[in-house]
């Protein structure tokens, strides 16, 4: 069952109103009964005057019963952090593994997890064993004797990150 194509009579360039319950139902039923159709074909069949992209986004982000909604669990947060560190910002790939939308995962990363992870990686829990150069981030106004007196003697000008953190944490 499709609604009459009354949206088609709207003037070109004018925004369509928000999706309503009737449109959601029409889109859901059309998708459920026509899994083999492309999104542009579904958009045409529903006669809602919406584009295929608009129908796809509405279904994916709001109507798909297989997409998890609601709060993220601690396990999901850990999983996002792990996958983001391995794959970077490939949100669709990460979201597919979680059963969530790419937009939800991306928002979760940027609004909640990124700051936690950056704080963890630069705080008391170093995640790298890369050499740390002693001339990096030294206060230019400090005297050289005060800087060198706090540091243990070195055989070279490089030391491991863990050693530097240990020196400055006392």
C-alpha cells in the first residue's frame, strides 16, 4: 500500500517535512516486502517523494530492527577503542562489527572515547617505547642547571619514555 504522490506537487528546491509515522510505516513495509529492490526503486515504489538516499538513511538510522539503539556498554566502548586504534576512523567497518550505525559509533568516539583514550595514552600509562628526546618540551625560561639536576646522568641524549615519566613524576 502506498500513499498518493502528494509530495511530488511540492515546489522544486523546497525541503520536505520531517518523516512521520505513516511514512515510516510505508517505508518499512516496502523494504520488508522488497528486499531485492534498490533504494531508488523503493523510494519510487513508496511514492513518498523522497530520494533513494533519504529512504536508505531513514531506514538505516531509525527503522532497521537489526541495528542496536540506546546506551553503549563498556564492552562496546572497549571494542570501539580497540578497532579504532587498528583501523583508524573507518566507522562503517567498526559499526558493522557492533551492529550499530556508523554515525552512532563516530559520535561515541568523538564525544566520549577520544578524550579518554588520548588522556590515557599521554598520562601515567605510556603506550609507547619510542625514544624520547630530552630537548623536547623543555621550558625555555628555565636555567639549564635546574633541568639537568633533576635528570639522571645519561650515556646518550635519548632515553625511554618510561624513564622520562619516572623522572618527572617524583
